């Protein structure tokens, strides 16, 4: 097993962060035509700007 610390990339700002400074916001989405899914957005939990932007972040255009 590796001794390297676990890091993640923030989906909002793109910074590489240690595990303890990343949270995940899960959001239900509905696509045109009625198909639904859930997206999981990683964000910096120590940055209020990232936390706020994660509320409206989407990997897909035209979803809500």
C-alpha cells in the first residue's frame, strides 16, 4: 500500500486538494425527455466560493 496522501481535484476550481479538504455535493438531475440521474461534484470545503458554486455546477448543459 502506498504512503502517499490521498488527493482529489476540485471540480469547481480545478485545484488538487488533500482528502480532508474535499467534500462531495450530490445533485439529482433531469435530462430533456425525462431521464434522471445524479451527479457528484467535488468541491473545496474550506473555500466558501467553491462551496457556493458547487450548488449550481453541472457537467451537462441543459439539465436542472
